[in-house]
C-alpha cells in the first residue's frame, strides 16, 4: 500500500480525496493545516503528499517550501488556482506536479502513479563506493562485502532510499519489526550502532552520511 498525506483546510475535500484513493490501495492521513501536516510528517513516513494552496495562516506554497527544505517526498499541488504564474510558482517552490479543482479522479490517480513510478527507488543504491543491492541482499564497499544482519540491511535500505528524511525509532520499529512488535527503542539503537561499526570498519566514511538526530531518530544525508 502507498501512504499519502492529504492537506486541505476543507474537510469535505479531504473526505472526497480519501474516497477516491482508498479503493486503489492508498492509506490516507488527513491534515487540515500546515502545523498538523508538519507534525504528521515528523512522526510518520509517507510516500506522497497532496497539498492545497489556499489555506489560512500558512499557505500551501509556504508549506511546500518548508517540506522541501528537509524532505524529497513527492508533492502534488491540488488547487482551484489554475493561472500559469501560480503553477510556475508552485513548481519552483518544489512541487512535482499540479492538479486543479474540481479534481478529475482518473487524472489524479494517473498523475500520482506516474510520479510514484519516477521516484521509486532502484534495487541498487550506490554512494561513494558503498553499494546497497536489494536483489542480491548484499552490501559492499569498493567490491568488499559487508556482512549485515537482515534487519540491519533493511534498516540501511530505508535510510538510503529516502535521504534527508528523519526516521524516528517508532517508525523504524513499525517498518522493520512490525506494528504489533514489543521491540523497544534501545533495540533500534543497538542495531544502528552495530550497523555503523561494521560499515566504519570496512573503510566507508559512514559518519559523514549517517546522522543521529538527538531525541528524535536517525537520517541519511546527501548534502555534506
């Protein structure tokens, strides 16, 4: 399933979008303002955002800029504003696509699917000689294999697939151990510590890329 964050100050519009998307295996979370949206994004991992422009207090444009400053999550603007300058403004602030209201269900679904295909992570991710290969279930640095446990390998994959996104310990537990797991944050920290040390010993400068966000969780950064 694909997890989507819907952001609109009109509850009726949120309900309508969710009604369109849920039959197509989208899990929808609704936010009625920028503050609520940012809170959800800090606490959970989403695959795509649908964002209204005209909202009180903080506009969709400003919220788009804030999201893009720390995340590369796909963003589609959904708005009644269809002037060319508005579309250009949204795209320049970091939106990936633009859909005008009233929303055509088929067009929205097609645009979301196309965007998700373009942003779908590769089975292989290579950074400065470190190669994470999902198909081979193997991590290597300069062609030397680094032996990780299955959970360490999966965890590293989530970080490398979504650079600059902070994953909380709770998110990592849900993603790797499962929602009903009794695993604690200390277990996550232990896996992270072991993974870091193995990669460090292989000679890769892991500490430049993998960061602890104190009191929150961890992230993989691309801007050094």
